[in-house]
């Protein structure tokens, strides 16, 4: 359209900023409107057909609790969500019936009104959301009895959420269009899913690695044996070599947590703890008293032996 008053440029006839910005729709958001719209009530809405504003529903946030096994393998969750849903009686229009909807008299159905402001450069014309119909371009003469003209009601919906493997505490996932419904057939908001990790009974997560504390008796540590340890994939057998020292770290390759959207997977680190009995009977004490004098039972730490913290640092680097 031309500028108000019929002038075509920056002269006294007025300057239509809407026309200027409409020529650069791709640069200023592709909606064919003015970037000044956001200053005149455009928030929470998007352009509909014919330039009308379409309301957008609010986003909805929920928490989803996951076990370590679900985090490692990914999970499908069916969650019942209480939210605003489209009114089935009026199909979201907010009107009693089709005859109860008429074109807005203020904006003529466009959903927007033009404002002319006098500036030092002349008259500047901008577009704002219609205050009467709030951008819908329609007016309701008789409201729906179920939603009282809102177009939405409180309801419950079961949503299937596919959670990828490798997510972590505090991570947020988003599902477009699964939030609160919008009135007048508007665009639904998004569902924001906040991940919460449940503690595991025996395993501990450290980044993409999993740590397990294995308690070994003095006898088993000295003689060696085959131990069974829990993993996120079930039980696994490991060999404890004869003479294993407390603090030794063993690695199960690929038994950790995968990276999100990646085939790379962390490891399981097994921390060996030598367990010392607190109570001995007479026979056990006599056996240990005999072994006390044996040179093999005298501590013989090597000069180059690394501390537990140094070992842990190496494993997680």
C-alpha cells in the first residue's frame, strides 16, 4: 500500500514504515510485518493468514525421573500431563456456535490497527495488534458455555516422551506443540522436560563413566579369585589377581554411559577396597599371629606406587 496522504517518499505526505519493512520480510523475520510490532503487543503471538495475529499457548514444564539404566539405554515414558487443552464443545473458537462469530469492527478482520506518529521526518505509520480482538480479527457475540469464551479448558493428556540415551541431571528436552493449547485455534506452546537422575543402589555416575566400589577380603586379595560385579547391562565377571592392593582400579571398557546422539560410550571403573575383619575367633587369631612374622606379610610399598587420587585422575583423563 502507499503512504498515508498519497505521498511516495520522505516528503510531507508521510512515510509508511510498514511498506518499507514489507520489502525486506526475509531480513526482518519473514512475516511481512514491521519489526516494531513487538513493541506494540506482538509478544506471544505469530502471524496467521491475511496478516492476522495468532495466539500462542504458554510453554509447560515437567520433571522426568530416570534410573541409571534408563539413562544408559534411553527410555520411552508415557506421562499424564495436566494442562490447557482445546475446548471440544467449540473446537477452540470460544463461541457458542458459528453464528456467534463476527468480523471485528475495529480492525475489519485484519487483526491489526495502524497508528500514525508525527516525527521530525514527517509522519511514521506503524502497525499494532488490535486491542478489541487481540489480533484474531474476530469478535464473539455469544460465548461457549463450556470454556466461557476462552477456547481452552483444563484437561489431561497422555504424552509419549522418547528420551535419548546419555542425558544427564538438569538437562532440558523440548517437544514442540505439546504445551498448553492456545485459544481460537492458535499455536500450542512447547513441553519442556527437565531430566532428574535417580540415585543407584551400588553404582555411581562420573560423567560418562560409572564407578563401582568392590570390597575384597584380605584372603581373596592375597590368593586372587573371580568376582562378580553389577553393571548397567547386568552382572559381569572380573579376575582379581593374587596380591591385589587396596585402591587398585580396574576398567570395564564400554560399560559406562553413552554420549547423547553418539555411539561413543564411557567405561565402568572398579575401585578395589581390601576389607579387614573386625572380629576374630581364637582359631583365626592364631593363624594370623603365625603369619604376622612372615616377611611376605610385611608391607613393601614401591617407591613409584601412585596414590589412589593419582590413579583416579589417570582413569578419568
